[in-house]
C-alpha cells in the first residue's frame, strides 16, 4: 500500500517470477519433510513441443487428397531388419511399456483390449507379464529392464517382440521405484521380492559396462527366441544421435526414443523436470544417425513422450519417426483424471486433471493401484473400448492432416510439410520459421 495525492492506493499482490507459488510450495514441502518429491505423470513445465509446429496444407503448389474417396494408409511393419517374424500394426501408435505393479491388473488388461481392437501392440513393463494382458493383447512386446524383476525366458517366448530398456525419457540415467504400498502379494511374487517393501530398481543393466554388452545381450535374446522376434532398444532422449547409432550397431531392429515429457509411474520431480531433452529436439538427431548408417526405415524409429493427439502423431512421423508410442494419454483414455471422480480426488488432496500421485496406490479410478477394492472399480472392457476409440480418433486426425498435405500414406509426411512458430522449435525440428525460409543454425 502506498500514499499518493493524500489517498492510500492498494497495489494488487505481485507474484515473483522466480519464487512463484510452485517454488514457494516446494520449499515449504522440502522444509517440512526433508525429502524430495516423488510423483507420476510427465514433465509439467512448458517445453518446446509439437504444438510449436504447423502443417502447410496443399493449395496451388501442392495437391491435396480427397478425404472421403482417396485412401491414406496407416500401417507400419516393425522388425524388418533381422527378425524372422516382423510385426505389422494397422496404425502407427503403440501402447508404451507400463508395469503391472504401477498399474492394476484390470488396467493392464484394458490396455491389451484397446490396443488389440485398434490393431496395435501393447507392452509389458518392470515386473513381467500378467496372464490377463497376454490373453487380451493380440501383439505384446516384452520388456527386458535393468531391474530384471519378473524376467522369465518362457515369457520372452510368449511375446511377439522384445524391448531392451536402457532408459526412459522421464529419467535417463535413473532407475525405477515402486513404493511399498503398491507391492501386493501378487506383485511381490512376480518379482520375487517381499510384499509391502519399497523397491528401487537399477539404473543400468547388471551385466553391462558398455555398448558391446548390449550387442551380446541382443544376440542372447535372439538365440532364446530363435531369431523370430523383433528386438527393440528403448532409450531416454539425452544424446539421441550417439544412442541411436550405438543401438543400431548393437543389432537393434527398432529404436524406441522416449523424450523428456515421457510419463512415469513414480520418479523424483527433480529428475522428471531437469534431465533429458524434449521429444521434439530428439527426433532429428536420431533420424540423422539412422540416415548416416543407411538404416532409416530399415531400423524403425518409435518416438514417445507427450504424444496426445493425431496432430502430434503426424508431426512425429513427418520428422522421420515410423511410429509413436503413448503412456499417459492411454491412461487418460482409460479414465484417469476423469472429471466424474473429482470428489474422490478431493478426498485424497487432489483434483481431476491434476492427480499425479500414482506412486501412492490410492487411485480412485482403479488404474494406478494394487488395492483390490479400488482396482475392482475399473471396468477393463469399458476401458478397452475407450482406448480403442481414442486410438481411432488420433489416426483419423493424422490422416486428415496427411491428406491435406497430399499424402496417401502417413509415412509420406516429411519435414517439408512443416513450419515452426518459434525459434526454438525451428532450430530443433529443423523446419523454417513460419513465413520465412530461415532455419536457425542450418
Ligand atoms: C504408469 C507408467 C508406468 C511406466 N512403466 C514403465 C516401465 O515399466 N518400463 C518402461 O520402460 N517405461 C515405463 N513407463 C514409461 C512409458 O513406457 C513411456 O516411455 C512414457 O510413458 C511415454 O510418454 P507419455 O506417457 O508422455 O506417452 C511408464 C509410464 C507410466 C505412465
């Protein structure tokens, strides 16, 4: 309050840009607890993203396709390099690896149901494969993770493809965590670890000291599965050029590149928000590596981290990806953070649209929990239908954009179809700033 012309003038309170309400709350939280914050979801801060790109629809210099009569194909085949049995997906969107443990058994089943109905694959996660997800997934990718929790050669043989996880976009260089409240008897048994005790999983594979070991591991997996199944290598986006090149050199059929917006079930907030590079920034260097090794399209590139819509899918493909993968968006499609549950979220100190305490296992939607009563609230058939609808919608959106650019297959989208709205996006995606021919740094 200050005095001017003999009258007291009230100035409204001003928030500090440096010490904003989140920074202040975080300092209070740290001062009260003495420990870092852990949460689920992906990075929440503003980052350069696909929204910073726009498609240049066709007009006189380009020829669009007719939406109702001319086809725009969407299929993709993964594992064409070495696997005897590559897998073909009807759509270029897969469901990312999310562990049974972080998610309830009915939620895992719903992911399988939804993916299968839409003609795509789903993926296991830390802790192994559940019978329900195998039964309801027409194509199931089996993860081999640093923790090796639940790792079982018989399950490897039951899978349609194998994904060696080196890292995750939410935490490149970091290990996983599943807190005691989610370690039910079933989860514990699958992981051969005690129930109710926090599990912190390894940040690197126990038998690796470098890329040569990755090559040996891939050969071992090929032998176990008789060279039948595609082998993916998943990395968190940090040094995408070198990591992609080394994955290719090690014999990967598919590289999965997970940007820093990538979701997680439970990670330190400081890790989620401060490690790795945005998905948008990771794609071009990875494609460069594939092109330099003459392996682009022979080794397929799956990109993930913050994909929400058909526009995101189309933009990732235009930058050179063969497919994308979704985690958080799939959970939201199942019903996570649904407004109907607002009162239930309020009871546990959150709100619909904001809930990210997936590590606590108290999810009223029954998705990120191992509590039998909460899990029973979730209907896997309904969840599966919702996910399938969402996947179909994204594909329709991507096709709409591709046709407008004159493409008869989503894979024909190319960087030339895009411009950027910001300098950052222009430099990262290497497409011109809208209305100019300028690409910073090119
Ligand atoms: C609930 C949950 C559990 C996850 N569990 C695993 C896992 O077990 N293994 C893994 O490689 N990635 C795991 N992830 C990361 C996803 O596979 C994927 O990389 C990420 O979710 C993609 O980003 P998006 O969520 O923005 O689509 C998990 C993500 C979520 C949201």
